[in-house]
């Protein structure tokens, strides 16, 4: 009987501030670890504002302090810890920071294979942000790091296309993010219906589109409100609050970060979830909303065309007039009709995005990359 395959999930900040990573990486680690022949480890950096958050990221976690600017995520203790652990395979989650460089050096020294999961960081919109930093990092280590990967993981075909557009010729495993389908709590009794945005509060997410649409619609829908939830990033929340105050936009509530049961209840109590995003490699919040039976409006910049084919939402161009028309249509529908759409969405998530399925697929990718099994059929050469 062979030893378990020791897999290291290597990333940067082990914190709720990591957004979707803070859900999908722990979910992957905990779901794969009990499977036959697998031993999962997580390494990353400490969030100085929340150092204990790292404990929940997996069954075996190591978090390291950062020296210098947080943007670089330079953690000098990471490299010797990798050597001491001696993993059989590494899956790097995210790009452009020190963990990529640490992995590149370790892989060259140890000759072990590795997988890279870019997490949307090769999306054309994302590449335009902090472009100089990424250009420098690309030349210094990230381009070589990507080219040397045994396999790249994309969470949707759209993301895989971005890899090929960049000239990357590695095999690509297309495996969506997954989630553990939560039990449904009762909806909170309330007089006001609501449109919810819940994600990182960042310009990429397009919250200003939602607010401008609400300016146009609020008089038509006096029984509705807009709720904005999530972690503020780089002060963007204060910019949005200023917009609300200066334009005197009524019935907009900022409710801050939501985690665990409180986040699930926030989705559950909403009548409609809106993510007017500029770019998503997957958009886990869409799956989370559908899992709580809340229909979704999102843009064609996220890989959720199935919202329309499964009858649980709208997939639209990111245009102000189009968002306004779509929200008007959605908010005009009876509550029972929106509820039925949400039920179809939950059934779709259960069928196609359960963490159990994702864990089995990633286990097969890891075994193949480590030379212990054949190539899975969902890996594109």
C-alpha cells in the first residue's frame, strides 16, 4: 500500500479578506483530506489584523508572518517550512506574490510537480490593475512559474480561454469551485423586500452600477431596499457611502462583513442577488446565493450563463441601461415566482457544484499530476 499523497495548498493571506479563497481553499482541504490516499496541508501568511483566522483553513495549517509591505507577502519562514514538509505535490492558489516565488524555487530544487490555480488573476480586467507590479513580478518569477506548472486549474471554460490567450500551453483542468450545500433556515419575516450585493467591496465588483440603477428605480419600488454587504477593500466602501449621501439615494444599507450563519441568512432573506461585476473567474457568491434559493442577476463577465438555461436568474451585458431593465423586470415579478427561480437555482448547485464532486475531481488531478493515475477526461491538453 502506497503512502498518502501529501498535497500542499500554498497561498498568501489566510484571512476572510481573501474573499472567495477563504471559502474554497478550506473547503477543498477539508473535503479532499478524508479521501483515500490523500493528506492535505495548507500554508499561507498571517493576517496581522486577524492572526487566528488561519486555524480554520484546513486540517493541517501553517501561517507565517510577513516582512515588509503586505502587498508583496514576503514570508521568509515559508520556504524552510516547505522543505521540512516535503510535499509530493503543490497547488498554488493565486499569483503575483511571494508564495509563487517560494514555490518556483522549491520545485526547481526538489523536482516535484505543481499545479497553479490563478483564481481569476489572469483575467484581462485583473491584469490591468496594478499592471506595473504584475509586469515586474511576471519578469522576475511569475511567467516562469506559470510555464513550469504541470497543470493549470481553471474554474470555468472562460478562464481557460484566458490562459490560452496569454500563450500558456500547459494542460488545463477545468474544475469549478464547490461549496457544501447548507441547510435552509427560515426566512426572516420583514415588511421590506431587498436586493442584495454581497462580495468584496472593490471597484471590480461594479457596485456603483447597482447604485445608479437604484437611483432610477427606487421611486417605482417603494417597498424595496438595497443591502450592500462585504469586506471593504482599499476604502471603496467609503467612496460608495459618499455617493449615496451626496446623491441622497434612499433605502441603501451598508451592513459590513458577513460570515458563517450570518452570511447564509443574509442571502436567505434577500429577494434578489445582484453582482454587476467587471470580471470573475468563477464568482462563488453566485453559487452561495443560489444555494439559499435566491435568484441572481450577474454579468457576462462571470461564467454563469447557466442562470438563464436553468431558469434561476439573468446573465446580462455590463451596461447601465441593461441592468436597470433587468432589475425592473425581476423586481416586478411576484415573490412566489422569484422563490420558484431560487428553488431551481439550489437544485442546480446541488447537482453541479457540490464540494463532494469538486473534491473527487481535484483528487484525480492531483493523483495524475503526481504520476499515480491517468489523466482525467476534463483535463485539456
